[in-house]
């Protein structure tokens, strides 16, 4: 159960599970509306485009990680940017480059828990204080930081089907209320710039999360097959998101959709599972969604701890985790109301999205130029 | 800083005290340095000092036949079989022995020519001599010999082979282990007549000196696993191994976890099957429960019966077991969550009926649930203590009667009784008692979580359990294998049970030396033979 | 080891602290379950809204432990008045010892008055509230909404359940259009189709479905009878089953009844000489259900004649409906606007800000096939 056990290994399937489950999180609930704001009734197509952007991002990161097997981004970015003689140069150059990612992660963890808390307080447990809900979620995520990377991988691998199957079932059964004409016209009043704005907004919040692989890929057992698995791991949330976006649009239509705060949740409320014991499935959906938000929050929390541990050269990250816990809690309560929260999310999402795309590409490019690192696919365990 | 809080003496001090005590103790260790002498009288004296305080310690002095050499045997009455002693030792030595024998070689002479006893050993060390007597051997001292002869005369009353009481099956062998180690190992040998089957003996327990057997198939089990098991057994210390449960608790990986990481069973067929997969088994004398290491979570709802029935039935029955496991842990919490927090999930008519049922109940539903569940647990414990059929009846009837009476008294609502009944029955369906207990116990904190946060609380606690399960390892194998880390081949036998002839490989997480089992059904076999004869062999 | 145990203890302690509240816990019997909501204009305080809730009394319901087989009312009606819906709700909550719970509300009844005044000020709190189901049935009641809540046909224990099963049955049989609260929201916010709601009349021991009520923007402007509603459903999405009775061969006494089952409607939009034309072609199948006069329908000619007669009859009725919708009500409940918007966006762009529905040239044609004559051979 040590954190630096050198023999820790993650299988490719586990690595993919981590990516997929980190991506499926708080963004699910607002997705149909945010893309409809830009791309109107073709919002679902913006989701597909967002997925493609995410796949590109994942591929760059995987290639980068493959070039430096058994190293995480802190380690190899020093190597890329620095010189062999003066280690410090590498550090001084790479840290400022990586800090935006760290900052973005902190903000996202916090805001996602806050978003989660807002939904629960609005729709499920109205009388429970928001602080309690956020703190319980952060606490459980904190508990996960005690364990090794292998345990994190196993938890993700176990939870992923438990999250995906119900979400798929529910989004498929919501089609019984779909009206086809809500989805048309396809391209008439929407042009490519709208679609790309929509795609980027889809990418910024619901699709982000795969970048944790920058830290987890270090423990991969078979780096050479990772690319295929990682792209598939992005395709899974992409597929689900597309289904949900289509369903949301088809059931509600653009005008109504824009009014709904949590369209996916409303979608679930409309779903009737015929003949079963449960009349309303939304509480079951909330249960599943708790697991989804947990994997997102806990994975990124863990990644942050690993990140800081590497930067400061410490051996264990329990202290970091313990310090961060009250800090995160405090930050999550900063936004004064839900509109402010959504604004913060949008801004940080944008900034984060850009950082996630640009920085690894930069590093990859420099590593090719300076001929650092291995051949990538040829390097295996 | 934390140590001052508990005010326990620091570990070093404990060690010191233990060392002091050890010196004063008169256990077997203290005899280790002493040897026998050539004088019969001295040896007799020594032995009487050590064991003479007990009335079942018998000393029989005699002379070896016509030579007139003084000798004596010692044994424990009750442990040693008197018939064997009379017929094959005393008779053989006192009556049937002829010739003159040289005093120096007398022991070897006797051993080779005059004692028709099947298992003999000799030693000059005192502690081994005492150990042999206590184990049921008869020890033969001869005047002039520094060594004593240990003759196997073990024969005491034991329980015969009966049906295992905790693990009954509908189809399958009905013999179970008993308390005798040799009988138990014999039952395994009957099923696995393989020369590679190793039964290694160890003596564990400072005062118990219990024989513990480590069993494995030499060319199947992973050598690292074997070594790990053996070194753990060598490293533990205990007064006596009264039941294998002591060993289990001392060698297991995670003592704090409610989930067992070592399996136990009373069934030899289960042991044999596990040996064939590459696992290591520990049997201890005096305990009918064998330990199987390593253990993973999926084994705890699998029963040997699954493999004797055909695959469709076995798969369906397994699903029912898994479902009942979920019932056992989730049902009361779901009831609490739905009725107190999320009544919109219940169909409207049912909800009105439930509200009507609850209108007389003075407690909130969480208290109601806790009360009923606690009562069920008490009833269950009680029914274990009561003998035979009375126990079973009390369990079932008691529950129903108590439930009905409680409903009529207006203490609980009718739905609660149904929930509790389903939960209890659900927990019986798990074939492994230790795992079932874990689930039973866990439903109480889950009820508290449900009572605080409804469905959200249930999910949080479930996630905590999952994190815990994923962090467990049993002898190096992750506990949740093969669910995670996922292994497609192994999953042929987790939730579903693929047909026998398709279970071609041994579980990979055990890293056996030979991956493939020998399994082939008639159709495949005949086809192979045909092809073999066609291609000319 | 000790450190880890201590840390675990801290966490569990913190978690337990949070559990001391169980803030949201509320037992079933502590909730007043509202099964149906009625909204009227207040008679005592003009200009205000009167809200009424139908709440079951669990003790009186048969099947309860040690109680039930109600004598007297199984449900209780709560009333409150206020300037807005929420004010009225507040007043009701003050009267009740339990917390009002809307999770099982199945029916929202609006009085004609309220419907005519406009729905905007009614629907917002329902839209915003998390407990209200989107699958709830909104209805307009002739007269006072509260009459629907007090009516008790005595065939079911709880009147709302009776109403509910009546509607669900009707929807399943395709005789009543499926317009739920969710559908209401969607239509209300859409610029290309108008709202309609089911129309009920309530008596002391009877509830009757009377067709639908037509809205323009959010105000009620008219109604369609039951037969007209069935035909409207054919125009809307082509799913409609109903009996039609009409005089055969211009003999007023010879009334033939057919069971019409509609499967499909084809909508074709085109633009001819500056006018937008909509052609609706309805495919239907019919069974002969009743012919209480002599004469035989055996033979293809007779069947064809009957088919044509039915087609003519239905077309005439459809024209009547469209005329009143277009001219009298000026309300596009058929959803032609959405059709245009989705599949002919260029046309929609031009007409969307106008009163387009009035200017549409709508043609309706039927294609009816008489399949069976029931259990008799002619």
C-alpha cells in the first residue's frame, strides 16, 4: 500500500477505464443545453466534433507518454526542456509550463464538486446543507488518495460498467418521447463557426478529464497498445454524450431545452420504465451519477497530489492530500450563486481546454526537435 | 506523539517481558538442549520428572526376552492404542525375541528385526522423546542405548467421516473433514492420486505442538506462493492451534477487513478442486476446517455444486446467489431511503398503502429497520445454539411470529417484515459463512448511511466498500480478480459458468506452472482421435 | 498502523458528524401526498388564484394494517388563496400538519377561467420545482377545477386514480391525445406550434372527457368536440382510433358505424405562387362495426362505395376543423409550423414572424381501406 511501490502496474484496460470514468462526470447533466446554445438543434453534432478534438488531445498525450515510458509528465518535461548538465534548467523551464494544468485541475475538482452539490441540493436532498454534500464527496475522494495507483485503477475499472450501463439504458429509453422534427433542420441556420464554438464548449467541460493520463501513464504495463485503448476510452463517453445530446434535443426541442438548467436530469424524469417496480428512475440515475462524479473528483484529486508530490520531490502524498482537503472545500464555496458557478466553469473550461491542447503539443514538438526520448511504440515493458 | 494517548507500554518493553517469561516457562523449548543417556534408570527418572505428574502417563518396565536386557516403554493412555502395544511391542519383545544381542546395537537390532510396527523413528534428544510420547507414540528405552525408539501406536477415539454441517450440497460428495489430520489428508489423497501431491508437515504452537499440514501439487502451484505460505506459517507464534481459525487470523493479509482473504471449508472435494487450480491448502490437526489460500472475492458465492450440475442450471443458480447477496446488504437500506427520502420512486398506490401501514408506527423508518434487523440477528444467533430441529424451527417460525405480532402491535409496518425476511433469506444463500457474515454486518452501517442521506448515502457507502475491496490482496493476488484487473479467460467462471469443457485454463492470477487443464469432452475427443488416425499416427 | 487507524477514525468521525442531521428525512406518514392540483379564480377574493389539493387519508384506505374500508371520504381537499400560485400554496401549507409533497401529483386541473386568462403566470413555479413530474396530466375543466377534485365516481378508492386510469386508457387506445405537462412546456415555448389540452367536465359522480381545448399563445380560445379531436389527432400525427357514425347514402336513418384506425399522415409542404400549401394525406383502415339497416356490403363495389362515403364524410369534418382553427382560433395546434421549420427552413424563415397559419392553404385527403366486416360475412 505504499505510494511509491516501484512494482505498481496498470493494465491498458484499466488505463482506459480511468480516462473514461474521469471524463464522465458532472458535465453530463448540462451537456445538451450548453451545446444547444451555440449550435441550436444540431448541438449533438457539436458533441461529435468535441469528441474528435478530445481524441486528438488524447493521442498527442499518449504519444508523448509513449516516448518517455515509465515517466510522468513532470519528469519528462524537465528532460525535454532542460539540459543534461544543469538539471535545474529543466525544472525552471518546465514548471511554469505545467502549472496551468495543475491550476486548471484544482479549479475543476472544486467546481465539479460544487456543481454536483448544487444538483443534489436542488433536486434530491433539498434540506441538506450544501456544505455537507460537498464535504462528503470530497472526503470520499480523499479516502482514495490513501491507496496506491493500482487500487485507483481497480476502482475505476470496477465502477465504469456500473456507470455506463445504467446511463446508456436510461438515455435509450428516453427516446420514447423523442420527436424527430426537433432535430431538424440540420444545417440551415447553423454554420460551421457555431458548430465549432459548440464543439469547443463541449470539449471544455464534459470532455475534459482524459489529461490525467499524463500522470497515470507512467504505471502502464504495455505502453505500446495504449493509443488504441485511449482513443476507445474517449469514444465511449463521446458516444454516450452524443446519445444524450440527441435525446435531449429530440425530446425537448431547442426552445424548451434552453430553459432547462439540468436537461439530462429532466430527460431522466420523463423516462418511464414500463412495468418495473420503480416508477421514477431519476433517483436511480442520481445514484449512478454520484459514482460518476466520484470517479472524476477522486481521480483528479489523486492526480493533483501526484503532481505536487513530484514537483516537490516528496515520497508520499498523504500530507498534500490532507492540506488540500480543507482548501478545496473552502474554494468550492466561493461562487455566490449558481450563475456565477457556471460562469467560472465556462472560463476555466476554456482556459483549461486550450492549455490541455497546447502544452502537450508543444512538449511533443520540442521533444522531436531536440530528439529526446525513445521511439515511442518500440518501447515496451 | 500518538503513543502517549493510549498509554500502552512501548513494544520494546513488551519484548523484554516476554523474554523474561520465556526463561521461566517450562515448555518444550526448554528441553531442547538436553539429551538421553545410556542408563535406563536415568532416562526413566528424567521422563518421570517431566511427565510423571499425570496419571495417564504409563511406564512399563520389562525385560527383553531371553536376553534379560532391561527395557521400558512409555506412553499416554488414551492416545496410544493398547492393542498395538500389547500385541506388537510387548509380545514381540518379551516373548518372541530370541538370541543374544550386543548392547550397543540393540536398538537397531530391535528396530530392524523384532518390532512389527509400521512407523519407527529413533532419537537421542529429550524434547523429541517427550514430544513423541505426547503425540501418541510409544517410546522404547533399552538399557545401554543412548537413543530411544519411537513406535507409532497412535490410536485414539475420533469422529468418523460425516456430512459437513456447514456446507451441504444437493449433488456432490457428502463426506466432510473430521478432526484427525491423517483422515483428512487421506480423503484428499483418495481424490488426487497424483505423485506430485505434497503433504508437508509443520509443528505450530508452543504449547499445542499441533501438527499442521501444508498441501499443494508440486508441479502446479506457483513456487512463490508455496514459499510465501510456508514462511508465514513459520513466522507465526501461538500457544496452540485449537482450530485452523487461529492460523487464518495470524497469517492473513488484512486483519482489519470484514472480508476474509483466506477461504475455509469442510469439504474435501472443494479442497481437491482448489489444489488442482494451483492453490495451497493448510490442514491443522484437530480442526475439520481446511484453509485455502489465496482467496478472491468471487469465490465466496461459488459453491462446489456449481461444477457438478450442468452449466445452464449452475449459471442461473449463481445469478440467484448474487442477487440474494445484493438483497442481503442493500434491501433494508433501500427501504429506508425510499420511504424516508425518495417516496416519489415508489409507485403511487404502493406508497399510499405503505403510508397507511406506517401510520400506527411510532418510530422513524430507520429505527424500525434497525430494530427488526437486530431482532433477526439475535434470533439467528439463538437458533445456532439450540440443538437440531428445534433450532431451525425457532429461526423461521420465530421470525414470522415475531414479525406478525410486531405488526399487529403497531410497532413495525408490514412492508418492513417482508424486507427483513427477504434480507435474512438472502444472506443464507451465500455458500461461504465467513463472507455472508461480512455482508450481514455491513448492512448496519449502510442503514445508518441511508438514514442520513438516502440514496446518496447508500451510494457513498457502497463506493467506500468498493474502494476497500479493491485495496485488498490475498497472498499477492488482488481481491477483486478477475473482475478487476479484468481477465477475459478467468471471467468464464465468475458470474456465468461456462460449460466444463470450455474452462480450459486454470485461473491466471494464481500463476500456475501449467496453464491448461486437462479437459475435453467426448465430441472434441472423438474428433481429435479421428483426425489423429487420419493423419496417420 | 496507529496513524492510519487514527486517520480513519477522523474521517469516520467527520462523516458521522454530518449524519447527525439527516436533514431530508421525512417519514411517509409525515408527508401530505398531493395527488391532484386544481387551479381556479378565487370567488371570495377577486383577482386572486385559488389552489386546491386532493390528499388521500391513509388510515381510511382499505389494505392498511388495522384500518380501512373507509366510510366517509377517502380523500381530503385542501384549499388556499393567493395572488400567485406559490402564495396560495403557502397558505395551504400553513393549514396542514404535514409537509406537502408533490412527488406523486398526477393531475393538474385548470379551470376555464384560468385557461382563458393565460397560463404564463401559472406554469412557471411548476416548471421550476423539482418535485413536479413532467409526465403529469394537465387538463382544463369546464367550470370550476375544484369540481374535478371533489368528483367521486366510486369505482376506484381514490378519485385521482380513476381519472388517471381513464386518461391512460384513452391514450393507449389512441382516443385521447397524449399531452403531458412536459408537452405543455415544449409547446408553450415553441414558436412553431400552439398548445392544446384535454378538456374534462366533472359532475358529482361522473367525470367525462369532452375533447380538447385550443390555445393561442398561452390563452384558451376555443374547443374541439370529441369527434373533432379524433380527427385532429389524425392530422397531428396520424395516430388515432375512433368510431365514426354517419348516415349512409344520404338516408338519415341509415347510420353506419365504422371503427377507424389511423396509422400515418403524410404532410407535404410546397410553395405555389407565393402561397404556402400544405397537403395532408391520411392513411386509415376501417372495420365495419355496425349496420343497423338492411343492405349488404359484400362485394368490392359496395365496399368501395362505403369507403368513399367515409372518406368524404371525414374530409368534410376535417375541413370544418381546419376552418375554425385557421379563422376562428388562428392557432396552429396541428404543428404545421414545426413541420415547415424542420424540413423546409427557407420557407420558415420567410413566414415565421407573420400570422402564417391563417395564410396557409391546407388540403386534407383521406385514403381509407375497409378491411373487415366484423364477425359477420356481409
